[in-house]
């Protein structure tokens, strides 16, 4: 071994002894960097820069979270009863789905049916009276064929009344007819007497002419001429009396005929006057009958729309529904559904109509059935105050694109009243901006303390 070699070994031993006392960082510095370490540094740097690039170009949505419930487009229908009554049957239950026209409640019809029967009987009596008076005014027999057997007693009563009126009229009319016949016979007798007197006057006139001729020739008696003239004058006086008697009888005959006409006219006028009263009463009874029939129809309360029964006020048969009292509420289901959500005053500055909304129905598992899409249709112009928390909020109405969750339109139907979470998408930003936001906020707020 040469002297040079020995010096190198001594130097190496001394160096190793010194390395024991160096720090870890110095050791690494002295030892150098391995190839694997370099590779790890490169990989980590690449991943970091790749993540930064991905975060720079990847957008995330900014949302305003609100909570609310599903509501129908139209208002909830409040079912009331005008007159009220005693409950006979309640065929529906709370939360039951009913279709339009489904009976909701039956009220007892005993009193209304009794009123209806009485009013119908009253109407029948008035119609029978009207037909009787009409027949009496027209001088014919009444026709009751339109009335059924249930009104046979009433028909018989009106027939008897009509028969009595006709008999009274015939009795009075018969007196006048007999008087008229008597006057006719008197005129006939007077006319016969007039004919006889007229013949006498003719004979007396001929005899007078003959006696006057004889007297003028000097063979006749003056006294006989005067006697015949007296007889002619007496016959003419008798004729004048008979003519006056005929005139008197004819006048009396005209008076009898006038009485007959008055009798007919009076009967007709009385019948028509009573007919007017009956017609007015019949109109009133018809109106009352219509109202009672309406009441009878309203004793069964039907669902005005298809929907869900809620807030059923009565559950006991025999209970009393007050006049104008609320019976039940129907929440429409065939109507278009909206979501009414509460928007925080902190988010209202970023919320605008028309923004897309993701609606998560709490009744259905979001992870299993997914969410509903919709659009923000309107935002209230002012705030409302929560009764419990006393915190202000805005109302937002979201129009849904469909009324079910999942893939089957026939299942998982959204119903009014279901609670939801509404995520209103107010904008977007990159993931990098989202991650650096705390730094931006800190920088903006830094160096402003007192």
C-alpha cells in the first residue's frame, strides 16, 4: 500500500466520523436526491397543477335553499251548506281522495220532504182551482185528466165545487129563461090580439063606408053612421093600446135578456178575477216549490272538484250543521301544482323570476327517486313574518315540470301539502373560485380593524 492510499483511507474514516454529527437536512444535502424522489415530486406537481386546471374550468351552481310545500294552482275549495241541518250520513274520511260529484255528507230530509209534500199538494189544489175557474169562464166541463190518482180526492172536491157553481148559475138562469119565455108568449098573444083588432078595424071601415054612402043617398040613419064611427075609433084605440103593450113587453123582454147576459158576464168576471188570484198564488207556490226542491237537492253535498278531503268538521251522525257552516275542504289534485317556498332575505338579492329550481320532495327518498325540475314563476313583492321564529321571508312560487318523482308517471304522484326543499339556482362559478372564496373574503376584510 502506498503512502497516498493510506492518506485517502484516513481521510474517509475521518469523514464518516463527522457525518454522525451532521443534521438530517445536511445529511440529505450531502447524500444527494434519489431518482424515486424526483419522480414523486414530478407526479405530485402534475396532479396539483391538473387539479388547479380542472378546478379552474369546472363550474358549480350557486343555490338559494328554501323550504315550502306543494300547493294547487287554484285555491282550496271550502265546502259549506246554506241552510244547515241534521247529519244523516258521512260517507268520506279525512285525507280521502274523491272525484268531482262524490257525496261528502247527507243531511236528514224529513222536514224538507214534509214541506215539499205540503207545497206540492198546495200547488195541485191551485192548479185544480185554475182549471175549474177556466172551465167555468169558458162554459165547459173541467179537464182533470192530467192529474194522477194521488190527487183523486182533490179532483173530486173541485168537481163538486164546479157542479155546485153550475147548478147555482143554471138555477138563476132558468128563472130568467122562464121570464123570457113568458114575455115571448105575451108578445105572441098581443100580436094575435092586434091581428084581430086590425081585422075588426078593416070591417068597421068597410061598414062605415057603406053606411056613409047610404046616409048620403038619404036612405041611411045618421045615428047609425055615428055609431059605426065610434066603433072604428074604439077599435083603433084598442090597436094603439096593444101596440103600446107589445112595446112594453118587448122592453121587459130586453131587460130579461140583459139580466141573462149580466148573469153570464158576472160568472165569467168572477171566475176570471178569482183566476187572477189563483194564478198569483200559484206563481208564489211554484217559486216556493222550486226553493224547497233546491233545498232537498242540497241535502246531499257533493265534491265540487276532484281532490283530497281535509279539515272535515263533522264526524258524528246526528250532529247539527249550522246555516252557512263549513263542512269540509277539498284540495284539488287535477289542478296544476305549484311549490310555495320561503326565500331568505339574505338570498333575495340573487333570486330572479325564471331561474331554474331543483325540488326535493321530503316524502320520497331523494337518493332513490331523484328530484323534480321547475322554474321560479314569481316572487312576492314584500316580506312575510314567520309566526314562530318571527323572521322575515319572501314567498316564491315554483312551477313544476311534472307531478311525479321517479320514472313511472302513475306512481309516486305529488300531492298538495307535501313538504319540499327548493334549491333555486341563482348562478354558477368555478370550483377554484369557490375554494379561494375564503381567501378573497379574508383579503377584503383584512387591514380594516381598529
